[in-house]
């Protein structure tokens, strides 16, 4: 008999999404303590949905649970950035290449880029940028590959949030996004993959020079 995943209760889902939004927009900063009683009071819920939400966020790598320090927002350093972006560099360009080669629709990526350009605040732009990247890799034709990239999405967004807070680079990235999408829409799978690889690598090198991310070789994404 096939087991059916237990759905997350609506209150837990609400708390989960709100804590995540606050982390990824910089309202909750790396290293900040997340106290169950305080969060429960803020959201008008009991501690149970807060506790369950924090467990889920720990599973995605956004928060850290310690027996001695309690729950804190995950710290971002060069090692963490290297781990997350190494996975993206290995998988994301390949996923985009496959999506282009199979002629997948990239309408969602175009829409996300339009929303990012029209965004009026950091949170809205950040969300649109995340959706842009997801819309490039999700139609790759391999659901497992898509899920693997989904698993590092939140951690990548946390790295980005910290980097943008220190040195905003929205305009540069927007231009790179437009070039990636142009190549993809023209059917240049290899060119789009190379541009995406360079985009991801250059961002983490600028934000965390000690992360050890290698530059792309001439033959394509490493």
C-alpha cells in the first residue's frame, strides 16, 4: 500500500512561509535567535506550529537547531556559499541545457524577469529572481534533477540575501538574466548554459572571494 505524505497544517504552513520570508529578505539575520514563544506571540498561534515550522526550516538548511543555543538563523560564510553554489554550478546549467534542447516553454522565466524588472522592493525582486532561476531548470525533463535543485534553493537565496545586503548588484544580475533568457529562447542550449554558469560563478566570487568557486572553462560549464 502506497503511503500518502501527511499535509502540513495550514497554521504551520503560514508560520513556515512567514519565517522564511523574513529570513530571505533580511528581516531575520544570520545568527539571530528564533524563540518559539516570541514567534508564537507574533503570529498569534501556539508554540506547536512554530516548532514544526522551525523543524522544517532546519531540514532545508535555513535555520540551525542546537541543544545549547536553541534555534538560530543559519550563518553564511565562504564555506557555506561554496557548498551551495558548487551544487548549483554542477546541476543548474545542465538542467537549463536540457530544457532548451527539449523545446520546453520558458514563458514562466520571461514572466519572472518582467516581475523582477518591475519590482518596487527588495523582497519582491528577490522572489522574482528566485522564480526566474527555477523556471529555467524545472522543465529539464528530469523531475529528480528539478527536486535536487529545489532543495538548495532556500540556502542559495540566503547567500544572496546576505550578499545583496552588503553590496547590491541587482542591475548587473538583471542584465545577465536577460542575456541567459535571450540565448535560451533562441535555442542556443550550450550558450545559455555557459552564460548561466558564468552568472552563478561570478556572483558568488564577488560576494565571497574566499569561496573557491572555479571559473568556467572554455568547453562549457564545469
